[in-house]
C-alpha cells in the first residue's frame, strides 16, 4: 500500500467528524450530523460491482490512499460514503468504527464458534481489535506478539499474550490447546514468519484468516496438512476492509445501542 501513496496526498481513513456543509439536492444530511466514512469508493460499473461485490471493485478508489484522506481541517467526500453516527456518541470513540468493522468482518469470515481456541498473530491495532471481537464472540483467545509495548497494551486489556521469539512458544500453544492446536488463527502482522506461526498453531482442519497485507504472496508451509480451507482476504494492492454491513453494525456497538436502532 505504501507504493500507492505519494506526496502531497493526505492520508487518513479511520475517522469521525461533523458535517459542515452539504451539496445541493442532498436531503438526508444536514450540517452538524455526526458521521464516519466508508473509505472504499467503488465504480459501480465493473463486473465485481455488478455482482454486488463493491468492496473489491476492479477500479476501487480508497480514500486516504488513492485519494485525499481525513487528516486535514475539512474533507469533501461523496455522500454515498457517509455512515450516520448517533449524536451522543463521542467522536473520539466513533473514530474506531472503521477498524472495528474490519475486525468484525474477519471474525465473521472465520465462522468462529463460542469456546474455540483462537490464535491472533500480531498485536497491532487491528490484531487487538480482532482479539477483542473474538473474545466478545465467546472464543478462547491467545495473542502472539513479539514487541514488548504491544504485549503490555494487550495485557492491560485482559488478553492472554505470548512472545513468539521466546523458546517454548510451541509448547505453550500445545498445552493451551491440550495438544489439539487452535481451531482458528488470524494472521495480522504482515511478516512471513507470522504466517508460519499461525499455520503451525492450527489444529487439523483448522481455519485461518489471512488479514495482513504482504508485499509478496506469503507461503504457507504445512497448510495442506492442516487447513479445511484458507479464508484469505488478499487483494493485490488492496487493504483488508470491512463491508458496509460490518461498519453499520459497529455504530450501535460502540455507542452501547442495540443493532438496528437509529442514531438520531
């Protein structure tokens, strides 16, 4: 993705804000409305869009990467990209809607069931959110992260965490799973070694979700012996992303409202 961003492009797509001005003919929006933005802007004419897969449009423009993003004083976006927020949801919390939607989408792709042993490899922001959403879904979660600060953040959130660089990591997973291996693994780091860690941690016929973006197609040694089917979400040059339904689901979740209730 770095190769798609060139100065003076303004980055930023995980955001929230207030509408300052609306274009003519837009009756659903008014100044002062709290909103977040779905950053993928599809063409709506390519074969993927016509099949209903607008989030993986052949000519997708990703706001904050392919076009100017949110890290500026004001930002003009298509009305179709807006997602309404409850007026009483704090905007600093609402900025988490988009990355949380990514995590929800990934957990849904894993077909996660309560009680399943679940490995999350990579403890950055998305990895932490996946671990939290998986735990909220009833999974028994173990986070794998080599960086001490990120491990401390995970521990502060009450997540069990282990260092993959320490000797005995495989034994920890084996004891934790009773020798069976994890039912589900999420690879969220983008490092080739992390792919091997995720695959090696899986039970026979386990499920793996490839979340991270890799510069080169990652190799999965041993995968053919373990995986029921790979649940990769790779698109060359494209980011992991949640669907609009995932994003809409997170607005009430972050505000404490039940899904389906209007924010206004």
